[in-house]
C-alpha cells in the first residue's frame, strides 16, 4: 500500500515539476492551492496532538450498525494523470467505483483540453480582403459561362482553360478563397443564375469598398451617408445569400458570412440601426444588385470629390495664412501679400465654400486686424456679416412669421447663391399651413417650383413622400417651429431614402432665412 502511495507521489512530483518550469499559470495556481491548504489545515489540531478518544456511544456502536456501510475491497489499477499539457499513467488504490470515477474524470479533462486546442482563433475581418475575393469570384462566374459556351471549340477552350488555371492559382494564394463554380464534380446552375450571382458578388465588393472608406478616420461622409453605406452592405450580403441558394453549396459563402459579422460588430460599436436585411426573415432581392452597385458608387464618388475639395481648401487656407503671417511680421507689408490672400479666398469661394463655413470663419477671425490698402478691398468672405443684417428697411412692419417682405425688399447675397443651386428644380416645404403669397415670393427668389405639403397635426405623414421622391426635388425644408416631431422625422427619413438633402429651419420662411440655412446645411450636397 505504501509503495503505491510513494509511486503516486513521485509521479505527481514529476508532472508538477515539468509544468511549474513550463507554465506560469500552473505555478500561480499551485501557489494559490498551497495557501488554501495551509489556511484550511489551521482549523485542525497539529499532528503531535492526541486524537480525541471515542465516546462510550461510539464504542458501543456494533460493527454491523445499520448506518455503517459495509466495507468494499480495495483494488489497484492504472489511471491517467493529467496536469496542464502533461500526462502520465499512475497506479492508484481504491474501490472499483473510485477507479471508474478517476478514469472518467481524466478522460473528460483530456477531451476538454483537446477541444480547446482545436478551437479556431477568431480572425479579424478585413473589408479589403472581402472585396478582393468577391471580385475574383464574380470574374470566375463570368469565365465559367464563357468556357461553357466554348464547348467543342478546342482553340478557344484551351485559352479559357489557361485563364481558369491562372485564376485558381490566385485563389489558392489567398486565404479561404474557393472558386466553387469551377468545381467539376457538381452540376452548376444555368447561365442567367450564374450571371445574377456574379452581380451579387460585384455588389458585395463595391459595398465592402464603400464601407471601408466610410469608417475610416479621414472620410468626408455625413452620418446619414455612413448609415446608407452600412445599409447597402447589408443588402448586398443578404442578396448574395439568397442568390447562392440556387447552387449546390451547402454552407454559407465566407465573404457573405464575414460581411454580416462585420456589420453586426460595427453597428453595435457605433450604435447605428440598420433597418433592413440583417435577419434571415428579411431577405434582399438579388435582382437589385445593379442598383446597389450604382448607389454605392455615387456615394463613394461624392465623398472622393468632397475630399478633393477639402484638400484644396486646406492648401489655399494654408497659403493665405502664410501671406497673413508675412504681413503681420513685416514693418512695411507688401501689397502682393494682400492680393495673394484675396486670390486664395476667391478660389475657395469659387469652389462652393460659403463664408459661414467654419474654416472660413476661423481664418476670418485670425486676419480681422489686417489693414488692407485703401485702394484694395478685402474679399467679401473676409467681411461677411450674418444674414440677420439683411432686414427690410421698415422692420416694425414685418410680421413675426418672417414671411411678408415687400417686393422691393433687397435679398441677401445668400439668396443669389442658393438660387444657382435650386434654379429649375423643386423645393418641398414641410410644416405649417401653405400660404400662396409666401410660395410666390419663394418661387420668385429661387426661380424654382415650391411645393408646400399640407399636413394635419395628428394625421399621416405619408402624403409628403411623393413630393419628396419626385425626380426634380432638390431640397426639403423642414420648418421646425411649425411641424411636429414625428412629421419632421418622417420628412428627413423620406429625404434620405430619395437622396435629397433636408434642411432644418428654426425661424420663419423668408427667402433670406431659407437661403442662409440651405447654404449652411446643404451647400456641398447640392453641388454634387
């Protein structure tokens, strides 16, 4: 019996020594275990203290007392001993039931350790990689159709086969890129179905590219445009899943699956709600893949143009700031520096940046003490005054709703600027009750059709959807003071769906007021 105990102790020491040397976590665990054992043993008498004698009641208890279990013969058997990553077989002594329990525990430990080792490490999702693989899969679908049509033409088939081999080699060089349409052991769908799948792969690639740009730190997207990009990505992913149901594939496409997982993570991190196509019971139609591609490219092109303009504005402002510093540091400022400032600001103005732009306002503040030569006027952006300065001569006669201006009242320069953006289009107004005199004045000021939607306070807002969705609608004006929160939110929602800028106006609806808000909130989008 003592020999078995010594062998068990030696086996445990050997295994523990190996693990202590190799694993810091095992060392830390054993230290905690030792402290626990010492703490628990303090509650018992020391080994040299005599054990209390049994009471008379204990001594009188017969050997076969009904509450005393009968003795079970002990046996010795080999049992696996697992500590950390090390394992050994030791001989232990105990009842047959004890041996079975010990062996089962060892097997469970080994199974759990094996499953933990085989568990795949989560891989970060790279949208650029999704785009690359999706484009290759779309190309493979179209190549397969070419090869199927070339059946019987040996020369053409040879050329197409070489292209197919090159494409397969590219796919093998990438992680998790399987060109399933080339798999010769399965029957592929008909040509129209494969073409539709190719379009869905294209849509996934385009929206992956769009979303990669949308979440980058230097992107020039509005929050609404970011939400549109994520919604398009969800639609492309869902449509691809639907389209692939017509193939022999039995598992999800890796790019479709990773797109969905990426969307779930990003929307949760950014608290963005994606309204459609994020659930299995809300599938997208593969037939809309071309529309998704077109919408994605419009958003990306607009952002690229906006970024280009912003870079140009930064360069021009840096140039103007350089000449301003020269003027401030010179005992006798050069006229050329003043002219260079005017030229830079003029170029910025010509690109569509108004005087209320924060960058212009900040620069205007830094150069407000510059004294231009008497015969050289500073650019109007440098002397800009708010629209409140443009008031009728007889301000006391103007009503509180800011709507009734005389025909001879001068309009602010902002009206002329907004007119160039809106001329020939449609302005949709939400809020308050339509007034024909105000509509006529706005149409004259902006040379555009004005459609003022009549709504009731607690009625449906659906009647505003059609006017907002008209092809010639350029801007939606939401009169905050004269409309309820639900109608205002619904108007903004319809405007986003139609790709039309919405402008919030807290004051009245005088042309000067509307022009100022339009330039502030929608200048760039109206120029796209």
